[in-house]
C-alpha cells in the first residue's frame, strides 16, 4: 500500500489517482453498462455465486436490490435481468467472497487504515467476525459475540439518562429489523433515533405532510406511464435510479413529455439505450428530455414561481389552464398564492434562477398544455436552506393543475436507500407521531419516552458537547455521510463507546470513541436461517409497495448475525430478566415480528399473508386517492420564499454530488463515466468562463475553503475540470467535500444539511 498524505484520518486522503477526462456521454446505459455490471460482479466472486446473485436480484422470490428504492414493475418481470448496472455493483460489493479476518486488523493500526482512501477501504471485503478496540488500544482485536453485547449493555446501563445514547440508522435495514430496533431503543427510554433520512428526504417529508397530508410520494409506476408531462428536478436518475430510465422510456412511448431541471446536463436525463432490447444494446436511443433547464444551484423556487406566473397569465388570457373545480373543492390558499405572485416580476425571477425568459417560457408552455403532471425530485431539491420551500413550490404547481390524486399525476420524491421509506414507517424517527408511541404502549406494556429525540445534526452537536456519550449505528457510515467532517469526528471521539453494525469497513470504524465495536451482520443477499428455517424480510420501496426479500447466498462467515438477532441479543443483555417484551419470541420466526408490526402500525393487516403475494402490497396513501389528511382536510397552497446570494468575485455555490461509481460513501471505482471523468475523485467541476476569469486552466489544483460562523473550513487539493455548469456554480463529490458543509447550515424546519448549497472560495495552490 503506497504511503498517503492526509491531514487526519477522518478526511479522505488527498493523494491524486491520475485524472483522465473525456467528453460527457450523450446517451446512458446501453452496452457499456452491461459490460461494467459483469466486470464488477465476476470480479468479486466466482461464476456460480455471481449467476445466482444476478438471477435472484429483484425477482419476486429473490432478494430486493440493496441499492436504491426505485420500485420493481408491478406486472411481469424479466427473469434474466431485472436490475441495472448500479444494482449489480451494489450486489458485487456485498456478495464478494473477500473477507476481513483478524490478521488484517492485527496488521494495520486504526490510524494507518485512516490513510487509506474510501475506495481502498471498500475493496477489503466483508467483515467476518466481531471486532473490539479497547480503551487506549491502537487497533481492533477479535471478540466473542456475548462480550460485544455485554460491553454495550454495560455502557447503556451506566448512563445517567437514556438520552445520553444515540441510535443511528441507515436505510438498508429491513422492516423487521427496523421495528425491533426502534422497539429496543424506546424500551430503553429514548427517542434518539436519527437516521439517514434526516440528510436525505426529510425536507420532502416535512413539505408533503403539511401540504398534502402524507410525507411520502403519491404516484405508482403506472402513473408515470399515463402522464402527459414528467418533471424531473434535482435528480440524476441515470446514475442513482437507473431503472427509472426504463419507466421514462415507456412513458415517452405513451406520449409523455419530459422537462428536466438540473444545473448539469446529466446524461441519464438526455437519452437512454435500453439494454434489455437488442436495439438498445446496438445503440438505438430514446431521447428523454423535451426541454432541459440548466437552472442555477438553488434557483428552483424562483423558477417555479415564474412557471406559476406564466400559468396564471395564460389562465387569465385563455382559460383552461387551472383546474378550478379541484382547486375550489380540494384546496385552501389559492388567493393568497396568487396575491403573493404579484410581488415578483418575470425578469427578476429569470435572473434569480439563472435562465432566460425564452427558456422558461418554453418549459411553461409544456406545463400549461398538460393536464396530468408527475413531478419527480431528489437531493437537488432537498438539501438547501430553503429545501422545504422548494418542495412546497412544486406542490403548488401540481395543485394548480389538479395533478395530485388522479391517475397519471402526482408527487414522486425518489427515495435513496432501498428501505429508507420502510424504516420510517416502522418508527425509525426521532420525532415520532403520538399515535405510534400510544400504539407501542398498548401493545408492549411499557411507556415509551414522550419527548422527541435528536435528529442527525442535533445528535452530532450533543456528542460534541459531551451530552451524549454512547453512539450505536445500525448500518451506514455516520462520519463520512454527515456534514462538517472534522467537527463530527471530534463528536465521535468524545464518546465513551462507538459501535457499528456493518457489512463493510468504512471510515466511521476508524474515528472512534474510547472503546469501539464492529458488529458484522448478514446483508440483503445472504441466506438468513433461524431455527433451521430460511427467513424472509420485507422492505417498502419509493412508491409504498411492501414486498419480501429473501437472501440466497451462503454467508462468507459463520460469525455473522442477522440484524434482528443482534437487536434481540442487545435487548436481552441490556434489560436482563426485567424485560416486559419477550425478545426471544421474535427470533423463533420472523412471522412473529410481522405479527407485532401488524398490531402496532396501520396498513399492515394480514401482513404475513400479503407479504408472500408475488410483488407484495401497497400501503394506504390518502394523497394518491385524493384524500388530503391535513389539518383542514384539504390540500394546502403555500407561500414560499428564497434568498438570492450576492457572491463576491471569489465566491461560488457548490453542490456535492454522487459519481457513477459510488453508493453514498461506498466507492465502487474511480470513474464517473457519463460525465467523462475517469480515475479521480478530487475534482471541481467549473464553468469555463469562471476558470478564465481567475486566470486558471484545466488541471490547476485548488484548495476549497469557507468561513461560516467565524470558523474556517478547508478541503485541500482539488483539480479544476471545465464543465458545462452555470457560472458561479461548482460541483464536487460527496464525501470528499463534506468537511466544507457547516454543521449549522441546514434547511429551515427539516434540518437537512445544505449539501447542495455550500458557499466556498478557492485558491490555487500549485
Ligand atoms: N448508484 C447510486 N445510486 C444511489 C445512490 C448512490 O450514491 N449511488 N444514493 C442513493 C441515495 S441515498 C439517494 S438520496 C439518491 C440520490 O439521488 P440524486 O438526488 O440523484 O443524487 P445526487 O448525486 O445528490 O444528485 C442530485 C442531482 O441534483 C442536481 N442538483 C444539485 N443542486 C440542484 C439545484 O439546486 N436544483 C436542481 N434542480 N438540481 C440540483 C445535481 O446536478 C444532480 O444531478 O440516490 C440513491 N441511489
Ligand atoms: N455532502 C453530502 N453529504 C451527504 C449527501 C450528499 O448528497 N452530499 N447525501 C446524504 C444522503 S441522501 C444519505 S442517504 C446519507 C447516507 O448515509 P449512510 O446511510 O450513513 O451511508 P452509506 O454510505 O449508505 O453507508 C454505507 C455503509 O453501510 C454499511 N452497510 C451496507 N449494507 C448494510 C446492511 O445490510 N446492514 C448494515 N447494518 N450495514 C450495512 C456498510 O458498512 C457501508 O460501509 O449521506 C448523506 N450525506
Ligand atoms: S434501479 Fe435501483 S433498485 Fe433497481 S436495480 Fe437499479 S439500483 Fe437496484
Ligand atoms: Mo439518501
């Protein structure tokens, strides 16, 4: 392993890997994606295991793709390839036969591993036995499972208050494990259940709950096929939800138009070659976007306001644009909205979103002419200071068109992790609804804590301030996924104990509390046998379908425990014989966990029977049926604001985005094929004019830095890459630039870190 330079183990090493650039691609998927999938899968395991994995992936009796939350088709599935390139990479990452054995941890100190890149850490294989770092030790050593639970229980039972412990969750955890986990945490006595949602779609949840009465999207896949217009704002489906392209292709064949709103001309929004058709493999492509608006970063509120103004103008001129019967019967607040729009002028709005009047008018014409509109969005809308306003403004547009609660129309926040939506439904929530707490009390006979707990930002601060000293994570990579990396590192180092239930090694295992534990668990692809029977688990996808997932592969180590078993054993060690909950019973058969879910959480009637139906079942969704469960019983128009940034000559708005070769903090490779960037992640995408203005050239190396709240934050050594991106906007990859996202910079009300609007300056260093 070559020597690395780095400031400290929490930051990704700054060593360059050898940037190569090419033209961004003009079509997504096709043959190159098939080749890439095969390379990853068969590079990580033998042919038999590789074939078994791919043939089970997303099949009705197989396992759910561990990558994103895009739904499987409701009808027939392809029996050979119901997955995409990034699904295949996620499976390769998990199902690899490489293992991390005790001699690996004996050979490398924690500080040495901190100098490895995230890619190198990801390459090391599955963690094969529980590991422990005692106080004062510089490396991990193997430990027996019983001792693992003994240590955690001892720490938990020593705390003055249960609120001094934090229980994080990433979004891969099954419904069964998530339900048991929140039950354990609440029986222990806290609602400190921050999760990755806090950094992801929390803004969507807040905005949708108050405007349409449910914090989830309203559409089914079929609605995309029936839509007149699909708006895709702040989302890069070609990389992050690749099978969405198949749905978009079908929608286009049925006559839908697509409007894309994104600072980057993302390849997957431009055109698609379907790898499941011969034509697609040979290069025949479907053009996807009819209109593409390269909006300035965080320019969406002024853009949607401009749409609404143009729509209202057209309504006044010729009528037929607004759905008045819907507006009058089903909504509140239209007059206030129209009055508020008077405050803005079109030229000002155009300037604030960085587009020309002609571009906006072309898009508005599409909207005006459509009756059934689906709006899809992801992190490009949710990770800004005014993220909740972004989404409420999208809802305003849909409501004016009566486009929520009818076929072919609705809201489509496209979820990230494969079960992040299910985890929330199961009660992984620091701000649980009272109905959940009451229901838990009724079912289990203990009184859950009533006050809300810490979300992700609050949890980091509590650890930083020494108010919380035990950190437990059910999956994820808390250190690298959260903002302000150095601040978060200090928070974790302040803890007495940090413990991670994990499949793969990551940076959060390397920045530890006084004591640290790694609890290796079964993944989605692994067979999970309890009491001699292979168990199934269930997950909820982005469109509210709950369905089963059954691992098929032999686990790489006999020491791995399932997540439900880890929670059972933790609960038993913590509560001893005092527990009012019968924890052993849940592990006799996972059907018993589902029985408990059915009794506690609405919408899961006959869970065990319905989860076994091919394709699963839909959860109830009021907005989908046109029933708005808001305070007034109607959908609410809202008044939203935005602030335009006055940037000095050396100030830029930075968005932190995903490359094509990563799943969040797991780095599969060093290429970002669609964007034409190869073999390097420490890059800044920058407009050519901005590069010239600074007297720089492609390849110049810069330090990125900013000042927020009186503190200087620096991310050193990034290579300038000229790119088609609006002026004064730049892009870097997550997690390398997370250290620049200030802990106190988060969205109003949802507290989602502003990972897509980071104010930065740059100086050249070489
Ligand atoms: N292969 C793969 N799949 C994934 C993931 C992964 O890392 N890899 N992550 C999963 C997770 S957890 C999530 S949440 C999703 C994330 O899926 P995305 O949200 O697609 O992911 P990002 O890379 O964050 O991309 C955000 C997009 O928003 C655009 N954008 C940024 N700022 C703005 C803005 O102000 N306005 C507009 N209109 N657009 C903007 C960016 O150019 C980019 O195209 O993907 C999930 N699926
Ligand atoms: N700057 C910036 N920061 C961001 C974002 C951004 O766009 N920009 N996006 C945010 C978003 S949308 C999200 S969702 C978060 C993601 O935050 P997290 O969910 O915390 O991060 P991941 O990288 O998905 O977690 C990967 C780790 O999960 C573990 N793992 C994988 N599979 C399993 C499993 O089956 N069980 C268990 N127990 N562990 C498993 C592995 O050890 C792996 O290393 O990051 C957020 N952070
Ligand atoms: S679209 Fe998402 S869920 Fe579907 S196969 Fe691809 S990565 Fe997996
Ligand atoms: Mo996410």
